[in-house]
C-alpha cells in the first residue's frame, strides 16, 4: 500500500492505524466497512469495472465518493467546515479497495481466533 498500516489490538478488538492525514480511514473501516461489507465492496467494484462512473454512499460515520481514480472519505457527523476539511481524505480507489479486502479478511481471522 502507499500508506503505512499499524495494527493495534484493543479490548478484544483491533484497529488499523494510519498517519494523521489518513486517520479517518480507521473509522471508515471499523464503523462502515465492517457493517456494510458486501454493499461497499459492490459499489467499489461497479466503479472500478466501469459499470458506474461514480458512486456515493453514507455509512454509520463516513461518507464516501468513489471515482475510478480516487475515493474521498469524509466524516458524515461533523457540522464544522474546518473539521470536515481537516479530516477528509482522498486515496487511490484501487488501493482502498484492496485495503478493504485486507481489513475484512483480518476481521474474520480475528473473530475466529477470539471466539
């Protein structure tokens, strides 16, 4: 990946930790991808395959705007424009789609190991 991922185990759960510029990705993975895995993967795949030019969705915490090249992840819950601009991040769409697969696989392994 073009960004560093650090994994932490906290209270029988784990997080992928990113540098400050991409910190919202941790929230996106844990609160939105975990809850809506199939739907989110499908939206990414539709854009990457060319079936759709763009997709946009709003999860539990994060909103996402997917284009073939970049994906914008933003905080749905903030009303403050400055905070929105400081937490919003853009990442390569293919890289983020791969990261979603890695996250989902790690969640499954973690849950199996910690039953």
